[in-house]
């Protein structure tokens, strides 16, 4: 599943399209989480792509009269291709630009992604307005997190994966951040100390920052339509390493299920 770092790298990779005008839009398959608006080809024609931003895992592509809110769902992928590029199965949408022979192509085999057009403020859209802070922004800090966790009986791993608490901390990044912070994933949120929360916030920022940097360096693979859309963070310290030795203490990594998601931790390094 594309996570925040993959979405951020996608956004950065789309920058060559900024300030270009739309030649035409071709919808080949309307079926996504919600059907693609059938008037999009008519609406977007001749509009200019003015800005590309991101909120959580949503890419906000601002055009002259509105914004496309794009989510990659489970298996969505955006490629920049030229006119010569052949079509693949599951290519849902092309936005063809007037200059530079460029096409933004949206591909999504599992069809859980979404492409929504709004002419209102995208930040007040129902999918976006209630999202928690961005992990890399100043608003996500220890003072904020301790308040959010103070009455929570939920385990800490599920709490940091809740997009109302903080956006973009997926399953892998949650396991990794808790390992770096030395906190067991199944600890009760409200019992985590301030000192631990300070470390946890920093660990979340580091894990996500590192993944974005790695992703940026493999951007060519990411935009290869035939390539694998893998996690950038593929040198996991605990994730998917059950029974393998911990990198710090050599003790075997344990796995447990929390809310149906696999969690990995070191019994010695995480308290
Ligand atoms: Zn260890």
C-alpha cells in the first residue's frame, strides 16, 4: 500500500507538470473507490496546473477552477509517460498536457484509490478536514501527542496509526518508529511517559524523513509503470523480521497481531 513517503515522492515527481495546460483528459475506467466524475474531460480542458500539495496521503492538484484530490488507495500509482508509452491493463485515467509531450497516467489494479474534483477549498473537504497533523510539521510534537494520548486505553501502535492523531504513520513505519523509541507496540497509550513520547515523536519524524529521502533517490523506478511499487524503507529494523536477531542486542524479534495487523518488536530493547 502506498504510504505517506511514497505519496510525497509522487507529488515531487509530478512537478514537471506545473504551469502546464491540459490538452485533454481520457477516462478509460471510471471505477475507483468512487466513480471518476464523467464531466472531468470537459471541466479540465485548457485549465492550468497551478500547484501540487499534499495532505496526509492525498495529493492536491490545484487547477485554475478547482482541485483534484487524488488518493492512491491500496495499489494506485501515478506515472508520467509520453504519448508513445503503451497502455496497460488498469490504466484508469490520462491527463494529457499541451507542452512537453507529457501525460499523467493513473493506474490502479485494486481500484481502492480515488480521484475527486472539487471547486471548493480542498482543506474543508470531508475526507481531509478532520485529519491529524502532518508528522513532519511543528504541530506534531510531544506536547500535542501527550494530550491526544492521555485518556487512550488503546495500544500505542494503533494510536499512532490513527490518522486523526497523526497522518501517514502506516503499519511498517509504526513498528519501526516504536523500535527506535524503545517502546513495545502493545503498551497502553495513556501510560507512556512524557520522556518516551519525546523520543517517539522524534523517531516517527526520522523514519518518515528517511523513507522520503530514499524514495527520492529511487524516483525513476517509482515512475516506471512496469516497476514494483514497493516500500522505500526496505531495510526494516524489525518489520517482517520475526525470529531474526535484533540489530542492537541479537535477541530474536517477536511478532504479534494488534488490530489484525502484524507488529514486530524486540523484547529486550523495547519496554
Ligand atoms: Zn534488541
